[in-house]
C-alpha cells in the first residue's frame, strides 16, 4: 500500500497562530506538521520576546512546528536561530516567497529570487554557524519561472532539509493559475526533497497532483484547509457526514472564539480575527456569500454571534 501523504499546514499570517494551530489539530486533525507564519526581521540581534510567544514549546504541543524567518541579515538570523535552538527547536524555514511589495522592495521574500548570488552568499555565511536545519519556502520566481530554475541547481551544494515550492510567481500574489509543470521541472533540477504547495483545495485537485507527482511525499496546504478543515483527513481516506461536519465545526468555533476572547485585547481585535478566519471558513457552509456578508457586516459581538448562530442552525 502507498505511504500516506505527509501534510503540512501552511503559514497564513494573521490566522495560523499557535492557538489556531492547536485547536485546528484537536478538532479536525489530519495534519502532520505546521510551518509558523514568519517572524519579523529584527534590525539587531536583540529579539522581541513577544514574537517568540507564538513559538513557546508549551503552547505548541499539538503539532510539530517549524518556525519561519524573513531576514536577510545574517547576524539577526543567527541570534534568532540560537534562541529557537534554546527553546528546543531543531528546524527553521527561510521565507523566499512572500510577495508583498513592502517586502520584495527590500529584496526579501520572493524579492530575492532574481538575485541567486545574494541567496548563496547569505547561505555561505549563515549555514556553517546555524544550529538548526534549514529549509526554504519559495515560489517559481518573482517575475519569471526561470528564476527558480536557475537557483535550484545552485542550492544543490547546500545542506538544506527541504524546499517548499508555491507554484506561482511573486508578481501573481495569491491569484491566477498555479504552474504544476514548473514544479515537475524543479524535481529534475533539485537533489533536495521538494514539497508541493498551491491550490490544493479539494479531493479532486489533490488526486490530480498526486497522480502527476507520484514520487512527492510531502504536501503543504493553506487556504484549502481553512476553507475545508476536513480536507486533510479526507485526503487520508476518511468520510464525514453533514451532521458530523456541522457539530465538529461548531465545537471548533466555540472553543476558538472563547479562547481568542480571553487573549485578544477588546472586541474589535476579537471580531477582526474571527472575520479573517470566516473569510475562508464560510466556504464550509451553504450559501457562503450570504453568510460571509452577514459576518463581515457584524459590528458587535452580539451581531456576530447571531450571524454564526444562523449558520450552525441549519
Ligand atoms: C493571508 C496570507 C498570509 C500568508 N502568510 C504567509 C507567511 O507568513 N509565510 C509564508 O511562507 N507564506 C504565507 N502565505 C502563503 C501560504 O503559506 C501559501 O504558500 C499560499 O497561500 C499558497 O498555498 P494555498 O493555495 O494552499 O493556500 C500566506 C498566504 C496568505 C493568503
């Protein structure tokens, strides 16, 4: 029998923090690991301890977690690596995929992909002193897929644990078609284990990709899991009937809402956070557009809870 796929929860900044990751795994499960959203680069070696709060081991017991950084400053990164090592982490991920113009302008995230010399120079300085295993999360390029094709053979010389490829260009942001063919080309160019990422949204897209890349073991899913939290277990062969789905979603929401209410400062933060989650989760309900509109409009906790109540009382 084929090995079950290894499924990684993608980092989604603003949503997949430690509380979300933990409750997601408790209520739905099916995910084998998570990459945490990126930590802000620090201008100096002193790390803002609030940033590390999300990664404290006692809050991250539900799921193995790989912290992620966006730095291009070796000293800042090495200090962070040491802190994470002290906390018990063994792995770290370099974000070479972020498409936000504020980030790419500074030649960070996917903004570094047109500059393979700079990427190799950074690895040359950092890897010999880094106490953690390094993986990379990247895209096909910033402006053109030849960028990653040129970079991958050069990365073969470095001891990386894996390379996660979101099969879009940085300039596409999160829209437009993914390009699985280019992932296929990447498999021929890299000696590192490659992880497929991008638009795995249902069983059909999953089966298509699995057939196309039978040797790939590790897969990363972000928005597909936020929209359908049952997707990981569905991929692994489980079935859920509508009543089960509704009651599990309800229990998840109840605990998530109560927990965020305790930790977030005030109703506007709480509603803001819940709306970010529902932007995706509404897809798990019939008439998702109507539901999402109601939730988006809710300006008070009472109105928000009334909108949610309607969704759960079908
Ligand atoms: C709102 C949002 C925030 C994201 N934050 C991060 C991040 O912090 N680090 C990262 O590497 N990718 C981030 N991503 C990209 C996702 O991890 C993932 O690569 C992308 O959404 C494609 O996968 P998907 O189609 O399965 O969602 C973010 C994506 C979105 C939509």
